[in-house]
């Protein structure tokens, strides 16, 4: 892939659409463009990592390994999102790993120092980046509140509500559909439940006509019903 093709890929996203050619050169885009195969680690247990990543294609699983050797999934990153040292601090990933998930991935890696210099010279980019980080922190806060105060079904419905907000999807005769990149085990990890319980709850929501769940897509048959369920929980 040529440098121009790489620049075109990243410029498709709001955060980067106003960056000049010279500013791309400052970020060393050509040397920081990464392609990884499914199952490859982007980083693993990196206490001293000093990079910010922007995902252009694919999915990234973020997590850590607990003291019993079990994989704990914290987040699954979609294209257009950032991960790594998103707060632009050094050495604070605390054993976190990032893994190419479901398929091959394409991403850009930026040194924090280079990115900070760009933010100082580009106020519009700094503002957009601040909004993105704020939204991510807000999602984390909501997730924590749900874990502490909500039952499993409410947490599951809230999780699906976030998916609707996060993904444009397509309106079809079957409803509002998004590609399914999540297993029941993934969802269980993300909402603090078990795979068996999530499977039961999804079956209930299918029976209630709220959604249709398959390996390839999740269709929300009645988005208003999900919104109504969220408003009363």
C-alpha cells in the first residue's frame, strides 16, 4: 500500500480529515502504519508503552490476564477508534494487552510526543480528540455504574443501546442491523456476567421481539422498545 493510499484511508475519519500533508509527515505515517494478522498482539503487558493507536480496519480486543491466568476482556475496539495511551500519559497501561480480533487489522501508531506536538499546532484536532476521549471515559463510567447498580438484563439492554449509538447500521426489513463481531462470551465479559446467563437473556429478548441475534449480525427489531426499556431502568 502506498503512502497516498494510507493517507486516504485515515482521512476518511472525522478526527483526521483536516490534517495537512506536512502534518502527516510530522507523524511519520509511512513508518507507523501497521498491519497485523488475526491473533497477533499489537502489544502485550506493556507497562512502558508510549504509543497511541488509531484503528482503520478490523477489531482489536483490549484486556489483561488475571492472577489465575484467565483472560479478562475490557473493551473491543472498532475501526475509527483510538486505543493505547489515550490519555497521552506514559507507562500507565498496567499489563494491558491489545490483540487483533476476528480478522486482520490495519492501524496507525503514533508516539505520544509527536501527537502532542500536532495537537498544540492544530486546535481543531485537539478539540475533536478531547471529545472522543471524553466520550470514551463517559462510556467507561456508565459501564461501572451499571456493574454496581443494575441487574444483568438491564446491563445487557444498556450494552445493546450503546451498540446502537456507536454503529450506523442498515435499516432493513429485519430491523436495524449491525455486523456481529461479539460472541456471547465477549458480551458476558464486557457486562460482568456469565456466558450462560447472557445466552438466556438474549433468547428472552428474541422471544420478546426486541432483537434477532446470529453469528453474522445483530438486528434490533424495535429500537424504540430498547429505548423504552432503558428509560424505565
